[in-house]
């Protein structure tokens, strides 16, 4: 049999444990000992101890030594005493399971198009289960990927009903992550609280210097030399949630406002795609107003 005809075995299922707690002696030993006792092999391990906050953050990726499937619920139950001993905030999940993502968009489709393409190509381990918009403009693009599209108009008078409809879709499609891919509506405080830790937004990182409409045009008129984009978790404090990723690019006086806008939108696509990938791979841990990102 030739090399080309050889059968490549399926990769062993992998799992990820992610946690944070007060830093103290013995945490890494306890984790390693637990995994050894459960016949698991560590594939990747990253940790960070903050000298300023006194917090310890860790992400451990592992598989069963025999390449089999773990009884994940049983492993979770048996891990509880360790989590309680160190006061951990933690989660444990199968890494290969695709996260179910709902994308929200308004009239600018560059981030939506980028995410749909990356998901379709397998570059993001996600399943885009629905797209919600306050405009009908992106329906054709969305449906070209066989993704359901929901047009939910929003006015000051219908905002509460629109958000209730959105939450119904989040429940119906068992959504793990909501992505605001240039969704030009401010979410209510109540909705932000319900989606805490599982909603990501993207915006140009010139805020607050260039608020309002046409920020890239404002930046160009002021002679800005760098433009950027910030992907962050959604909170009730507008555009002030914990930052996951930022991307910047240099511009100069020869560029038109449209060229600056294109550079800025490229930044938005890159920063948002990285944030979605790192979140769905359990590489992000929120610590107060900051994040720890294990790339």
C-alpha cells in the first residue's frame, strides 16, 4: 500500500480546562495529578500569575491516554472538590465540539462576510446557526451560506420587543456566542447582563476621539497615522467591555477617506475573527475589566 493510500486515524478527542483563582502554592500540581489519575495526557498548558491582582489563570488542553472519549460529566463531578479547594471559576468542555454562534449585523457586511467564509472554510471551529439584523440588506449574503436570516427592525418604541425576539432565537438555537459584527444598535443593560461573557462586539479603536458617523473620514481629516479596531466583550458600559484583541495599520497623507475606511474595515475583520477563534477555543479568561488570552 502506498503512502497516499494509507489510512490516517481520526485524531483523539481533546478537552480543555480553563480556570482562574487566587494564586497559591500547589495549583499546577493538583491539576497535573488529577489528569494523571484520570489517565489523561496534557497536550498544551499555559498559565499566568498576576503579581498585581494576585490571581492565577490557567488553560490546560488534554486527551485520554488511550485516545478514547472521556465521560466528561463524570470528570466534571470529580473535579469539583479541587475547584472548591482553590475557589476556582472554571469550565471544562470538549474542544472539538463546534460553538454555536449567532451573528448580528446592520448594513455593513464586511465582518459578517468574513466570519461566514471562515466558518464555511473550517478556519473557525464554529457553527453559525443564525444571523439577525435590523435591516434586510444582508439577507442574500447570509442565505448564500444556507444560514437562516432574521430581520428584526428596531425603533425606540419596539426595542424591548426586538430584544425579547433576539433572546428567543438565542434559546431556540442553543447559542453559545453572540457576535455583533457591526450591529449599529446599543443593547439594553438587561440584555448585556443576560449575554455577559458570551457576546463580542467590534468597533474602530479611535473611540472616544472620533465618535459618531464616518469615524474613518474624521480620522483622515485629522491626519491620523494609525487606524485600528478593537474586539471586546459586550457590557452595559458602552464600548468599555474587556478587550480580547486589537489590530492596527499605518496610513498616510496620500490615502483618500475611502482607502482609510478600507484599511479600517480590514482591521475590524482581522480583530473580530481572532477574538471569535480565541473565545471559542476557550483561550480567553475574563479577570475584572481585563482579559487573559492564551494564544
